C-alpha cells in the first residue's frame, strides 16, 4: 500500500516508522525532512494548504491528514484543518490514480463538556471553542465531502497525546493540580490506531484513547509516588477559578470534563500497547528516578 502522511509531525513520524517496513510511505512536512527519512519513509517538502505543493506528492492508495496549526488561533486552524483538508481531498481525488481511503486526525475536544459523564461515538458533538468548532467542520469534510469525491474518509478523534518529549511530568509533580479527568493516548497507540484504520477496520469515526480516563488528582498522586517525590497540592475547580489568573482558554479547560470511551476502537480489533497511563508513563518514571 502507498501511504502519504500529510503533516508528518509528532504522530506522523511514528506512523511512518510503523508503516515503512511493509508499505511505501511518503511523509510531507515543510522542514526537517531528515526526520522523515530517518523513519524509512520518503520525504517531500510541501505546504498542505497549497495545491501546487501537493502536486509534488506521489500518488497514494491512502492519505493521512495529520497537519497541525501550530497551536495558533481559530483562523489558523481553519486555514489548515478546513481549507487545507479540502484542498488535499480535491488534489488527490482529481488524479488519474486517486486514493481509496483518507484518515483525518481530529480531537475528542469536539465533544465539549459533559460534567464528567461518559461519551462515545454516538454522543452528539458540542464544540465549546472556535477551534474545536473548526475541527468538527473538518470532520464533516473528511467523511461527507470525501465520500462525494469517492474517497472512503475516516476520523480518528485523539485524546490528549503523551509520550517521548511530551510527558510533562513537572505539570503534575509540581502542582497545583485541578480536579477533573484526563483522557489520554500514548503517541505510539495514536499512530497504531491510524495504521489500523488504514486497513479493514470498518468505522467512520473512532475515539482513539486508552482504557482508563484518569482522575487528575489520582493520576498526580500515582505519578508522585512512582517518582518518589511528595504528592502535589490539589485544587477543586472552584478554587482554581477563584484564583483569577487563568486565560479564557485555560478557564475552559478547567470547566470542561468528560470521560471518553474507547469501546469501538477495541471492537475494531485494535490492541493498545499502553492500555493505561501506568504502562505509558513507565519509561518516563524510570528516566526521572534515574536522572
């Protein structure tokens, strides 16, 4: 299978590593092409929002749209996730050898706030920010618009990514830690789930998260105990908001709470390498204690 990874960044590079032994993989990004080549994949420098740039990407049987807006605002997100995705679909669909499948990497943030209740793929999405509203619009492009262009589009809704270079131990060890839930997935499982969706998994939208949404306070205590340091100070949501030093985006993160179920991912046959944070953070804990 020929796979083009548009936006070969944190997850895309790991996906390229997992696929390149058995498939023809092309990783697309604007810079540091050596990082792509180190995975065993071919590399193309291209802006995924530019049709002329995408013309340089070889034909593919499947494309993965994993581009990032770089943490910028809603306008930048729309340019990449909506306009960029539409451009990619059109460019590849118009080829003599168009792709059969598309996987778009979205976020469980599209569910909005559910006051700690469980959500799954049948739960109506209720974006609470301009950026998550853009992600929801991009999901419709990935499924409905892609279908109009005769491409089988699928959506992988990522929970919070962690893994090498993104363990963020200090955030939880130093505190204070606000109450709520963490929905997480290790980078290797995020990439593995996308690779799985490129195959025979029959699901248009899938939550990509581990088996156990973590209570933030319990997670922070476990992490501190494992690292051999004092447990961090805790805050309730009300206490954290009363401190009054939060940005609007940070306040929304404090208020938004849900537990994301991964039953469908499991039912499609994907086996998590890191089913909970306990397995996923083991390497980080060992490195912390050794260092």
